[in-house]
C-alpha cells in the first residue's frame, strides 16, 4: 500500500475564508485506490511554507507520493511549482505534460497550469491545479501510471 | 484593453537586408483583437540586446504581454529562449507545449522550435517562431487563452 | 552524411550481466538512413561517466548527433537526463515532448521517461528510453526531423 500526503495551497483556505474542496477530492480518489493518507495540510501561497511542508513529507514522513493542489496559476501569489522545483532533485516533465494535454481536451485554459512533477529522495511530488474539477480530471489522467512510477522509484520497476 | 509589445529577433532584418514580415503579422492579429501596441522593435540575434528590450517592455513600459518572433531555432545565433529565461521569474511551460503540439498538426518541424513562455513582473513573454506562417498558426493556437492568462496575472482570474 | 555516436547507459550492461540490445537497435536504424557511426560505448548509470562520454563525443569527436539509451526512468540510479543537462548549452524541449506524446499512443508509461534533448556546441544530444522497443518507437517518431535539425544547427536550415 502506497503512502500519500496531500497539500492544499491557498491563501483563502488557509485563513478559513473558503472551504477546501480540492484536498478532500484528492483524498477521496486515493482512498478508492487503497492508498494510505499520511498527512493533509492547508498552507498559504507562500514559498517557504510550501517548501517546509514538502520537505517534511519527503524526508521525515517518507511519503511515496505528495499531491499539491493550488498555486499553479499565473498570479503573483502562485508559487507552488517554484517551491517544488527548489526542493526537487529531479523533474519528471512527462507527467505534467500528460496532465496538461489531457486537460486541453476539456478546456484550453489547462495550458495555463504551471504545475511540475518532481522527485525528492524516495518521494514523487505532483502539482495538481486548484479547482476540484481540474484536480479530478488531472488525477484520472495519471492514475494508471502511478503504481509503475512508484515501483520504478523504489528500483523495482525495471 | 491589453497592452502589447512586439520584438522581432533577426540578424538580417535588423541590418535591413530582409523585410520583417513576422512582426507586422503579429501586430495585425493583435489589432484584430483590439489590443494596444506599445512598441515594436527589431534587434539582432544577440542575447544582451534581446534581454535589454524585454526588460524595458516589462519594467518600464509595463506591457501586459510581449511577443517575440525569431531566434527559437537550433542555430548558434538562435538565443531568444535563452535570453527570455534569463530575464524571467517564472515559466509557463503549457503555452509553448500548446504552440508546438498545435504546430505538429501542420509540420513535424514544429518540434524544433525552442520557444518558451514566461512571466516577469506583471508581463507575460511568449516566444513565437520566426516565419510569418508559423507565427500566425502559433498565435491562433493560443489566442483564446490570452485574456484569461492576463486576468490571472493581475490576480483577477481565480 | 551525418556523424552519430551512441551511448548505452546501464549498470547491468556495463558489467556484462546483460546484453545491450538498445544500442545496436539505434545503430541499425542509423545505418538505414545512411549515417556514419563514430563511436558506441556502454557506461554504468553514473553521472560523471555519462558526462565524460558526452563531452568527448561533442567536443573531441565532433559528432553531429548523440543518442543515449537508458537511465531516463525514476530510479535512484537513473541520471542520464541530469548528466545531459549539465553538459548542455541549450535545450530543445519539443523533441522530447514529441517522443513522449508519440509514445503515449502505445503506452501511458511513456510519460515517465524523463529524457531531454539538448545542444552542446555543434552536437545535438537526444536521450532515448531504455528498452529496445521504446528506442525504436522513439526514433521512428523523430527520424523525419533530424536532417532539418542538423541543417539548422550548422546554420544552413533557415
């Protein structure tokens, strides 16, 4: 059973002004595929806070896979991909290319999601878009390849 | 009304050996969508010259969107994406992925355009290919998403 | 006639535990298109060894195009793209996007190949996946554009 962590990045959700629907949407899908959820947090759109959580999930909790939601847009406070690249040791461009190309079949605005996918230590980090609808569509696009990705990461997939 | 700047990058056009048709092609399309053109320049394929113009358009003129044309190929003098990344604070990989994947429907050589899309301050910079034909096809591929992109950039799109 | 070098990156093949089938698969296709093969080596999945070979092919042998196979996955020893980016002066994202998007038509796991394409001096370096089957499919996807890419690189393609 793979271990997951979920990080919602949103100024408004972190202040409680808004109910987070995207984090729970991710967790619903993970539970359906029998994944264990180690941790779920909500942080503001602040690079240092995001980096701190990602490092904790990867290094301390040893999550297999971290999903973030939010902060992938073009606004001045949208810094999730930038935080991710700063903690990453490698990137996996094809996962985010696949999320965007599948997303384009629904809406051309999918091209504006700056999400990246990356590796830190024994953990894969995947940035998902912010809306619950886009989160679900993105997850569906990549769900099939996650078991193989995690097997490869552990050196068992070759 | 959004404010645009257009930069043609071409050794031959900058020396007047060749008439620039790509810059005017971009401006024709921008006018059709009711955009204001703040500035149009032609520079040689020299990284420092390109960077200087981009910084001026972003920081001084406060353009909403800068289109470059030319210098995205594989030649030793093709440095537009490299200049762009050096002045950028964030990249928007999906815009250039979309330009290339739409371009592939016309010609496989579209895969060889190294163009990137990026953000500096309050400005989006998008590298378009060099030929007037490829410029038009690229612009048509992304025109729909530009208003939303600019709204997001100004923090109004969420 | 274009000059090629082929680098197989694999711990097991470098120790002779496993016969390399991917390097020969690449060479078979190159010979069919009348290319000259300057060099073919097998190295372990070690970043410094890979970089050393790439630099030799580009700077000393003046290869037009280097194909690597292997080391593009998610395992801790998979470092071919990381070695490539460290010796590269420019990247060509569209070539690897094309390899992956064509690969997706066969298997979704194509999204997990982290391969990049890049330029060092007068040489293009393209990372291909590790399996002979994926190597052939990737090469077929990009073979058409290689002559134009090499002409552009030499400043003759404009």
